[in-house]
C-alpha cells in the first residue's frame, strides 16, 4: 500500500465479484485529540514507500486544521486483510449522541449508508 491508496480515502470501492460470506464491520469513534490523530496519521502515511511529508500533509491536511475523515481513513483502511476483498470503505460524520436515524425528518432519501 502506498500513499496513492489514500488519495480518495473517504470512500474506497473494489468493483470485484464477491465470493464467500459478506460481513460489515462498523465502529463509531469520538475524536478527542485531533492533534494526536493527525500525528498518528502522519506517521502511518510516512511509512508508505516514497511518501514525503508534503505528500502526506496534502492528504491529511495541516496539523492546525486536520482533515479528520482523511486522518481516520489513513489509520483505519486495512492495508491487507488476508483472505478478504474489501468491497466498500466509508467514513461519515456520525449523528449527534442520542439522535437516532428514525427520529430525523423524512426527506424522501434513503438514510442507508
């Protein structure tokens, strides 16, 4: 995996044919220290062959204004999930605590993610 794998990090798709059993893994995180998240994403990005500091900052934003979703993707997108094909990867802002999707006004659009 190199830095180019993280260029479109908020959504990653592999349009292959699914074989075997399909599973969805879901986590919700609260970012409580954006600087620590940015530093971890920077470290991971710099491990990519040929990556420069400037390349990584172009991807995750500067330390004083990090692209949170891109930082999370840099850390969460699996580099190699043995025996699996990643068909979908998305990072979306979560609803505020205590709000459930069914309590939101209906807009006529699917709320599926």
